[in-house]
C-alpha cells in the first residue's frame, strides 16, 4: 500500500465560526486571522494505492461554482486536485473509488464538474465508484435549513444519476470494522449526520483521516468545537472519546483542513489530550 497527500486547494473561513464559543484572544494564537477575521485552511485529500485500487478520500471544492460563490471563501495558493495527482504520477481517470467523509461542498465539490459545453454536470471521475452511506445521503438530499447552503444539489445528484453512487453499510457503533474498501471507519454525528473518518492500517501504523472532527491543530482541546457543527455537545463527547483513543494507541492524524500541519500525533497531559508531534506526509509516507 502507498499513501499520498493530495492538496486540492486552499481557502479561508471566519475564525469565529471555526471556533464557536472560544474567544478570538485564545484561538488566534494557533490560527491567526487576517484583517477580515478569516483564517487559512486547506482541502487536503488522501490517495490510497492498494493493489489494483486507487482510492481518493474527499475531493475538495472543485472549480465549477460561480466567481461570486468562491468570493465568499477567499481562495489562495496554487494547489489543485489535478496538479497534485499529476505530481504523484496519476490522473483523475485512474481513480477507482472516491470515498466522501461527508457531502458538504468543501469535501465533495470536486467529485462533479461541468460537462464539455457547460450545459449541465457530470461526474469528475468517470471510472470511479463514489461512496457515502444511506443515512448521510438522506440527510444531505433532504437538508435542514442550517446546512442547506453546504449541501449543493449539483454536487450530489450527478453521482446518483450516473449509477456510480454506492453506500457503505453504517453501524450503531462509532467504529466499523474493515469496509469493502479495506479500511475501518469512525462514525461521528456531531458535525453532521454519519460523517465517516477512514482508519487505515499502514506499515504498522494507524492513519486516521480527520475530516471535520478535528479540522486543525488549534482544535485539539475538547471544547474547541466549530460553530458549523449541528450537534456541538455530541461533538464534544465524540472528540473526547476519539482523542483519548488516539493518544492511547498512537494514531497518526491526517488533517484535512489545517493549511500548515499535515499529520500529527497526540498525547495525554495534565490538561487533557494535547499535540505530541507533527509530520510531513512525504516523510511519513515514504
């Protein structure tokens, strides 16, 4: 098995929204804001090469939305999904499976693109199966008013209409054993219904793709919960459970949204679980 970090593009969000009730005087120490109170974020995907399978975890925002839409998110940097795939020797047509942690636009927008004459949409990975779970699909396609702006129809229905959409079987437990894709899943319901975090066995290490359960290093303290989470108190308990397990078992946490830290480990301290070490993907995934 080979793993590759795929940078799909950078953006910014309001720091207050990203840290909920935590005061700016505290969160700006780890996530400094610009003059508009925006903090730097990434859309970092993970590519798994396992035998004849090439599995992409999340796909970033994509590029099909309007200039006005992207204007809200202050895109920056020169990363893109295609150039990042090319750097590691692949093309989007090589992808066999696209696994989406959840269906908010910054996690699945790159799964769908304009068709050639821009009259409609088509899947961006023509040879891939797309994976979510039934509970989250229903949640996303019948959205509540709080999340409606994050679940965009143009990101969802082309996958279904193409016949390429598949469902991972969810469980009543937070942790599911190895899925059909060869890795386990940690389910988290605080951010959105049935978010799925891949738990990958790699060279005697456990790599966990953190999605929106732990967006950045600055979010490690348990009460530091995003204002975007639909069930913040549930996030508290899920995060506490997971971070204790991560510290006990020395998990390597792959951060999707931290623009400056790719992978970390955590440790137990008198103040609770805190940062242990940081790693670059190209060092850890040799």
